[in-house]
């Protein structure tokens, strides 16, 4: 501004004029000049266009240019000092930088220059204004008359504020005179006249004046005047000040009023006692209540603005309040009615305290002052809660009704007085709400324990929480009508439950306060009494128990809370024989389901109570660890029986009659029965959240009903756009992993709805909607709108589901397809989107390329599961269809077929063809990419339309190093040859094997270990599996010329051997109609390990079948096996799923919680991908050497290492899993991608550490599959 020109002046004038014109209405509506100034000072807070004004932009740029460098420099200095611990806190940093900038030379120069320029600009604007003003002589004359008067009055009707009254603008001399007239020594008439003038003066003028300190003293003294009119007018002035003045002014008004009240309560003239009650109609009491109410209103409004002012201002308000409320009872007068009773009457739920502690800025000050000076306030609140509890307990023990402490609240008659007990009850509610709020915060928790004069021991947080809970049991029960109208929000039970619900929602608070054995014991006290048959001192028993169940369910929904319910604060309590909460809850829920509790029999609320406790159990058994604890109680059986009884009742519900009143045709009781039926089905359905839970659900025979219920529920949620619920997607994924579940999904209509929705998204789009903008052309292989359906299909189509839905089903292959013909089944999806082998199919698609790419991507994921690949290949000749399509996708030249056309479809087909025709781990096969590169050769991968595949897709097998004798390996082999020579042979072998694995894992490739069979033929699936195995073995240089014959010989013998141990089962499931529904990948792996020696392979398998490990490594071993209970066999669920996969999920949650959460978010189940890995012995996921290590590991070290192996894989993939969860393609990643960089030997120590912790439980459960009939 050193070169300020006339153009600059004109520009600034226009900017300033624009700003003033924009805020003209606000300024003209101000009652005084000072108020107008306040409006301008706070314009940024009230005007949303503030930062768009040109004048504001100009000032901001000018300030930044002038002192921006100073601010940055000081901020850097202060930040470095803060890191070294010299400065602390954000407020301190801001204050320091502001102070240094304000004292800088640059700031002074800027202000000097800005002041000079703005004086010139403003003077010019005033001169122009005066010229315009002189044009209106009438206005000028009127203005002169007003200037001659002693004061100005403004009766403008446009000053439309809440006060809407005349204001008197006073000079400093007049204000000084007013102060002198308000001196208490002045006559009453003089003071009243001065007060009248004060009420008409703008509060901001008064509070800003130099004489305000003196005036404040006079007003404080006048508040105690016997004449109520003085107090009335002063309170009116205070109220006006609170509503129209900023916090930095009103805090002095507040503190003076608080100080007046404090002096009044401590003075000898105050003599109110609790026992005497409180008559509100009394003038003195009414006047006192007005003063405290004014304080309370300000308490609730001040937090919205005090953060904009220095902390010391807020601290003054807080300290004056706490000082007032902490006035202690005199020893001679324990019946003293202290200020906190009055505040409790006006703000019974302590809303003021809630607002004060809401923000960290004020909360810190409040708790600091409570700890240093005013802890007696907390002590008194705790004491009041104790006193009320003792009172309630006494009345219950004497079997008398509580009719004097709080019952009067139930009266419908209006009363102008409070009895002593009512005052005590109001203070109790206030104390309860205050303490409940205080305990939410860490700083509030630090105020405990507190020491009371009436108790020897201090009161801890746990003691207080137990007291709160006991209050709900012993507090009086009100009449229902009164409770509903008056006391619902103020009854101890509802208040305590509200507090506990807030605690449950606050993680830190819950861990510190709720998650204690003593608190849980207090919650379960009436439950335990009912179980023991002892007397229960609980009012409104059913309501109280429902509230308890609600809190328990909230606790069980959080990981730490669930652990507390299952194991207690520490596992020692369970080991000492003390039952943990889960056992009490389970026993009580089972008795409720059996109607075995006499006190509750016949109760109207019993169905609601049952539902509440079933929900608590559901929160626990839908987790792996919770289910493990609850299995002995057989809740699934109790729920199943209860549902069957209820469904029989619902069948008797009369059919609604057309035209009849709904209430008459279907009674409320009938509706209640239907609701109970849905509640029980929902509870049963949630067993399917875990593999073993789903197995238990199958055993109840209610799977079809549960899936039907789930589909109905999801259909309703789809209509209200509430479908995004991760838990339901996980449940669907788990159900689809079992044959019975897949059939239930099909019969319920779920599969049809899924396919129909997919087709609508792929082919129909949203053309029926009004177009406001053109729809973007999809650039992703699968459009984002179809991504959810794509993932859902992947979740549903596990091999058990694919086999049940597609086995021996032919593709329609129609000659013509109508454009309106919508697929309704998985076979239709394959026909219309994957196997497009006719012009009719191609022409039936509106979006041919997009839809076919979707189908090819789906095929690619499905074929990652080798059993699915074999089924699709043998039934539908997928490879040949794709090869034919590639052959037709070439350029035509005069010489004949030319080069392959590179497009999205040919690239996808090429990738699928390589994947489904090559077996190998990450370093054994090379899959072509599905993207184009930049440059002259966008797609370097060779395409083909016939076999064999180009050799470039086969990785070069590294030559094995020359075999050198290894002492450790020699020792291991010698031990294996002579098992009878040493004691502890098994443990010695185990240790030696681990030693070799850690030191030289590459030298372990298998060990060497006879049956006669007729020349029987294998199924087409088995034959194709043999071809793929032999091709892989020859690639690995493990097999030679006639290996196919040897492998067929092995598989036929295995089939004959296993048939001898199989049951005959009558079932509609496809998987139980014939031999094992899949290829024997384990026997094929052993065949390769034996280098194609069929005799050695069979010898090994026969001996291996005696080991427990065979049940989990060799899946065909237990197909329809007589070693399993008939109930297990009829379900068609393999123990690998309900045992191994279940424990994999348990360990995953404990060891890798982030990975477990990622699966939950993705709606995908770890059990499904693990079942796929294990079923095909990690073929295509690991290199051959690692597959050998996996098999050797489980044989030498135990079948539980199968579980540790999967956990190790997840540990290796953790970062990738988290990344793909965010990208919403976790299922695709896990199924398509091989385990790059995973080596079994690298994780052996980790697996050994898992064994130490989990082996006892895992092996016990694995051995129990023979008797798994619950």
C-alpha cells in the first residue's frame, strides 16, 4: 500500500460499499451502534457469503502478503518446541503464534498502513453520504432535533427481535449517573427509576461501559432486596443480556448471579429444610427458582459459544457453578435444602452437565476442577444413590409399598408443592444422570474411587455400577398407566438401562466399567435366583429381565464383551469351577424354551422375554468360540423343538375372510404366534454363521424352513434398499457350501431371484427410468452395477452347490431364444452367458460382449475349483466350445484364415483356456494377462484354437540339485525303518522331521511304502482327472510312459476298498447317490510322490487309512463311511467342513483378526476357500514341492497341522486380503491367485507355536467326529 493510487481508492470504496449494502438489513435492524459493531464482528459466523465478498478477499490477500511469512516461521518454531515437550496443546500453540505475530514489526507496519488507507476510504464514503443527506432537508431537520435531545430513542418496527421494544442509548455520563442511582444507599424510588431506565438500555452498552464493575456490585446487592420488584427487573436485565450479548460479557453477569446465590444459601436468612418440603407458590421460593432457572438456561446455552473465547472465561463460569452446587450441609443441619436440589427440580436429567462434558475443550476444565476442588459434589451424588437404594431395599424387605419417596409423581393432579421424599427423588435422578454421564469419559473415571463418610471402604466404579443395576431390581413398580404417562423417563430402571446402553456403545467406557465379573453377576442375579428357585426381590420381573437381556446382547455383540461372557475376566475363574455368564444364560434360555420356570408361567410378556434371551444366545453361538461353549446345551435342538410346536399352532390360524375385519379374522394371538415362529427361525438361521453351527442346524431338519424365512426377509429388505448386510451374505455363503443348503437355496427361490436380478442388470439396465443424463459406457470387464451379483454368484457356487445344481443336467441349447426370455437357474446362466455356441444365443443378447465377458469371468473363477472344472468339462465340453470360438475369431484373407482378432472376448477366452488345461503352482505355469500393453505389440501372448498349448505357458522346471547324503535325513530314514527299537519313537521321528524341514526342506519329496481288482471302468470325471494328473506328473518328470494305467488301477482299487466301509443311504441328494462326488486328488498326489508306482501307492493308502489324518487329508475316505454316525452321513457334509474349516475360522479370528474382519466385510467365508484348497490338496495354488511338504507335515506332525497350514497361508496373504477387500474382489483374488512366495518351511515355527496353544482342543474335536451326532 505504499503506492496507493486513486484507482486503488475507488476500488476499495466499491468493495466496502458492496459489503455494507449486503449486510444493510442486519445493521439497520440493530438496536444500537454497539450491536451493529457486534454484528459486523461476528459476520463470519452468521453470513454464509462472508468469504465471497471482494473486500474480505482483498483483506485476506493483503494480510497473507504482509504477515504470512511471520506466521509460518512462528508456527514452525512452536511445532518443533512442541515435539521436544516445551509447548503442549493446540490452544497454547495458537496463543503463542498469535502473540508473536501481534508483536512483530511486520504486523505493526501492516496495521499502520491499513489504518491510513481505510481512513481515507471511509472519509470519502462519509463525505459522499453527507452530500446525499443534505439533499433531504426534512430528514436533516429531524436529525438536528434528535441531536438536541438528551438521549435517542428508536421505536423502529423493523427491529423485529424477540424483545421488540424501545431502547435508550446512553452516554458514559448518563451510565455513571445510573450507577450512582442504583447504589443500595439511594432511596427506593430512585433505584426503581434507575432500574427502569436500565431495562430499556442496550445490555451491550452497559456491559461494555467503564462503570460496569460498580454496577455489577450494586445489582448483586439489589438481588437480595426484600422487594421482589428489584429482583424481577434485574433478572429481566440479566436475561436480556444472556440473549443478546456475547459470552465474554455475559460470563460476568452469570458469575455475579451465581455468587449472589451462593452468599444467599450460606446466609442466616435462608432456612429451607428438605423434610419441610418446598412450596413453589411461595413468593420467595418462586423468586429463588427463577434465579436458578436463569442460571440453568445459561448453563445449557453457553457451551455453544464459549469455545470461541479464552479458556479462563469458561473456567470462571464452571468454577462459579461448581462452587454454588458444592455448598455443604452443616453438621447441625443435615436436613439442609442445598442449591443442587433446586437445580435437580429444574433440570432433573442434568442436561447442563451433559452439554458441559460433550466437548473435550470444556470437559477437561470441568473434570480438572472436580478433581482439585469440588470432588464433594461427586461424593454427594454417590451418597444420594446409596441412600435411595437403602431406602428401596428396606421397603422391599418389610413388604411395604413405596408410596412416599417417589410415588407421588404418579398422581394426575397438578401440585404446587414438593414433599421431602419427592425432593430427594429428584436429586437422586439428577445424581444418577450426572454420574452416568461422568463415567463415560476417562477423566471422569479417574475421579474414582471415592471415599464416603458413611462407608469404611471406598466406592469404586464397579461398586457404583453394581449399585445402579441393583437399583433396577429394588426400585418401586409404578401402576402401568402412571408409568406410561409420567414416570417412564424418570424411573430408576429406565434411567439405569439408558446409562448402561450408552456404556455399551462406548468401547473404552465399556471395557473400564461394564466388562467386570461383578457387574455381570449383578445383571444375572435375578436369573440365577430363578434357576436356583430362591426368592426373587424384583419389581416388574419380566420387564427387568428383558432389560437385562438387552444389555447382555449389547455386551455379547462386542469382541471383548463376548470374551467376558464366555470366559470371565480371566480364564482362571472358569477353571476354578465358577460358572461363567454364558452357562447361566444358556441354562435359563433352555428353561424358558421348555416353559420350566414357574414364576414366569402364564405371563403375557413371556414370548418377548424368550425372544430377548434367545437373541443373547444368538449373539454368542453365531461366533465360533461362542458356539464351542454352547454346544453341550443343545440349544439348536431346543429351538428346533420350540419352532415345531409353534408352527403347529400357526397352522391352526384361520385364513382371513374377504371383506371381514382383519382384527376379527386374525386375532392378535395368532399374529403373536406367527411373530414367535419368525423369531425362532431367525435364531435357528444364525447357527449357519459358522461351519459347525450350520452342521448342527442341518441336524434339526429345519434348513429348508430357515432358508425360506431368510429369502422372505431379504426380499422385504430389497424393497427398502436395506440389503447391504454383511452377516446375511456370510450366512448365504456358508449355506451354499453344503449340498442340503444348496438345494434349499434353489427350492426357496433364492437362486432364481439372484439370477433374475443379474439378468436385469446385465441385459435390461435402467432403460425404463427417466434419463437425466446419458449412461456412461462401461470400461471395466464387469460393470460396477453387476459386481455385487457377480460376487454373490461366486459365493453361492461352491463345488457342493455346483454338483447338486448341475449334475447330469443338459444345457437347453434351444434353436431360438426370445428377447423376453429371462434365465431363472444356474444352468440357464451357463447356457446364455458362457457356452455361446450358436447364433441364436448371440442374437438373444442385447449386450453381447459385456454379457459374454461376464460369463467368461465367472467360468474362470468357477474352474479354479478343480472338481468344478472336471464337472463342467465332462458335461459341457467347455474347452472345445472356447477353442471353436477362438478358431472363428480370425481375420479372413484371400489365402484363408488369417491372424486371431485381439479383442476383449478373445483375450478372456485365451486366459480361461490356459487356466483350465494347465495344472501347476505359481512357478510351474504361466497364465496370460487379460490386459493390453502399450506399444507395437499390445498382446504378446500367443493365442491358439487347438491343443497342445503353446510351450510358453509352461514354466521351466528347475533341475534338482545333486543328492547329497544328509545326516539328519539319514537318521530320519533309519528311524522310519525300525520303529520298534526305541521308546518314544513317534516323538523322536517328529523332532527329526521338523529338523530336516527347517534345515533342508527341498530334499523331502515323499516316502516309499497291494490290491487286486477287476478291470472296471472309471467315470468320465475320474478319467479326465487321470489325464490331468498324468500330464502334470510328466511335466514334473515324475511319471513315465504308461502312468495312466497305473493311476486308473490305483483309483479303482481305492474305490473298491472304500466301498467296503460305506453305508447305504436313501437320500435325494446327488452327492449321496454314487461314489465320492469329485476326483481323488489326495490319492493322485500320493501316486506322484511314489513316482507312479501303483503297488507302493496302494500299500501306503491302506496303511494310511488307519490314521486319524486320513479322515481330513483323504476326503473320499469318509464318504458315506460307516465310521461316521448315520445322521452325519445323511447330511452329506464332510468333517473337513464342520471340523477343520470351523476351527480355521476360530483360529483366524484369534490370530489374524484383521483378516477375519475382511472376510466378514466381503460377505465371504474363510471356510469355503479352505475347503477348496484342502479338497484339491492345494493343486494349482502351491508348487509340487510345497504340496509334498503339506502332506508330509499333516502325516508326521498330526492332522491339526492342516488347520495351522491354512492359518499360515492367511498370514502370508494378510496385506493382499486387506487390499482386495477394499477393492471388493476378495473372493476372486483368493480363488484365482496362486500362493506366490509361500513356503511351508518358512512357517513351520509359527505352526509349532499354534500347536502349543490349540492342539488339545483341536485333536479332541477331530477324534470326536465318530460320535458327532449333536
